[in-house]
């Protein structure tokens, strides 16, 4: 049931604030297992989004409406959906005040509101043609820019952008790369700005991998400004120029050009009394059962702060693939089922041009910042038997703890099956496998899908690690 009416005071057994991946997962589990419970989801947005599909709608590969999740995901199992915003949680009274002036009482509260993109603290960050991308409204706004301000239908796939359109994307993480690719594919002149010395700095730090990705960025026609930061955005009615720390000035037409900020996320916790909740800058602190320090309140996903499954220290993990299993644990705990979350490992993948890219665990520089001495090995193989047509390649970089040879990180660039291998290596990190363990990986082989049975790229990199320590 979808409800937007003000009935002044509502009651529910479980109130879920947030209708994204975590909210959908938890609500469906709770209502399916306990159909007698009243489960209510608060979601002010018109739609729950498939966030990672937004760049492909902007690119024109899919229509915008394909990124909208159906409300049936909730209502078909009997979950109540309220399109209202929570404005204040009164945990001592077990009530939440809503934007329409009403309130709702709960027995159990699950907070999974996610995070919002950061607007960098530089002059001009709030100018009208400076955007972030997270919501459906953000996507529609950018599609309007790409269509030259003309009306369009969300069920249509857009065409080329107006001639001369220019876009600046700040941040070369996965979101920034995918946005930049989308705009360039549509025909815009695109400038990508990254303050670190390489693209995907949180995912990769191997020189060979970074060079390959940089080459791919440039070959798409994107202007890549690497190792420089955003200094200011100049203009009054709109951004007329982006100025970088090295003095580069990128002139823009404020009537049609735009800037996208893709340089980090912050937890959306403004409706909470943070004096009441244990929290860190990256979100609410939760235990392994997803409980906050406040009775009867659980939290999960991008609005929380948790710890690494590798070293047990606090770590960011703002990924839907973390939010969903966290929500499962929270739902189980609410139902009295023993469950715990093992920590963040942060396996993630993206695409740049013809390359599939992935990383999991720690990078070398991050491991050392946490006091773990590591070394790395690499291996590269074709992705098909050499006599097969259209064979690609896969390059793997594995990071091992010096003393124990325990796998603590992996990075991968290739043309095929990167996500599957990253998932396998994430499992290896979760189970604290060593280089010796990985040399004994039992693998498959087939001419269209792998190299010869004689070699496997993960086994090759692991064997190199073992041999280097003899």
C-alpha cells in the first residue's frame, strides 16, 4: 500500500527509513517471514533507483525509466510505502516526525537512508549549473542539459548532445569515470579532473593498471587532468569557468555547459540527534548485528560506519553490495535470528571503454597506512586459448602480507570476466587464504572462456608470491 495522507499519528511494528537496496531487502524479509507484522517504509523520492544504471541512461544505452524500481517490490508482499520524509527521530518516545506534520510510532526502527554526494568546499560549488548525481531528479536534470534544455520523455533513449556542449567531471573514481564516459559517448567535450596521481585511486595503485586505464581514458577523447585539484568555479548566474590548482582554466557557457561533482559521499543523518547516536564522520556506528547504541534502532548501508573484515579497524564501505547483506543481518536480528556481518572487504568493479576493472580488499598504499607490510605480484594471460578468435587479456595484481603471505588485496584489469574473479578473490580474503592456498586453486578451462589448462592467472600470481619468499 502506498500512502501520502496525513493521519496525524500512525503506528507500525517496524519502521524503515530509506527505500533503497537495504530498505527493500529488509522490508521484504521481515514481511515475508512475519506477515502479521506491520512493516512501513518511508521514502520521499518518487522512485527507488538502480543507481549504478544512471550513467547508462545518460549515455543513451537505456531509457531513463529503466532505472526506476517498481513500488511492487514493497507493496506486493504487504509492506506499507509512505512517500514522506522523516524530519526528526524521537528515539526516547519511539516516534518519528514526518514532513507533512504527522508522526509515526514504531516498535523497531531501521535507518538505511544512504549517503549524498559531497559538494566540495570551493568557491562556486553552489552555482546553478554545478550538479551532483544520485537521485532520479539529478538524472532528469542532467538529461535536460544533454538535450539542450528541450523537453524529453523518460521512456525515450536520447540522441547526440547539442554541438559544442562541454562538461567537467570532478573525481575519477568509478562514478566519475562512468559519468565522463556517458557524456563523451553522447558527443560532449569532457574534462575529467582527479587530484590523485591516477584514476580510480581507491581501487587501484598498480602502475601498469593505472597506465592502461589512463590510456583508455585519453583514447575515448576525454581530457584528463590528473594530479591537480579543483581550485574554484567562477561565475555569478552560473559557472563560467573551472579553475584548477595548476592554473588551468576551462571556460564554460553557463547557459548550456555544466559541472558534475563526483568526489565522495557523506552520510545522510541530518534528521537525527547525533548527540544521542554513536557516530563517526562516515556514519552511525553499528555493531556486528547492525544495532546502534540506541535501543530498538538498527542501521545499515551508506549511512553507517563499520569496520574492515581484514584488520578490524573502521573503514568506509559505501556500496550497495555492502548495504544488502548488512540489511539481511539487521532483519534477521530483528526477528531474533542469530546473524552477524563480517566487515567490509569492498569488492567493486567498473568499466572504462573496452576495459573491465576491479579491486577488492586493500590497495598497497592503504595497507601500509594501516600498519600492514605488503608486497605484490602480477600475472597476465589471454582470456581464450591462443588459437581462438577475438581473444582478450586479463591482468591480475595480488597483495600479500609479508609475514604470513595472507592475501589482503587484489586488483584486476582486462577484457573479460573481471567481476567473477574479483568475487572469488574477495572470498579468498574473507577466509584469510594465503599465497600457498591460492597456488592450489582448482580451476576450469575451455577454449572460449579461459587460457590453456596449463595456466590460471590467479595461480600464476600466487605462485610468483610463494617463489619470491623462498
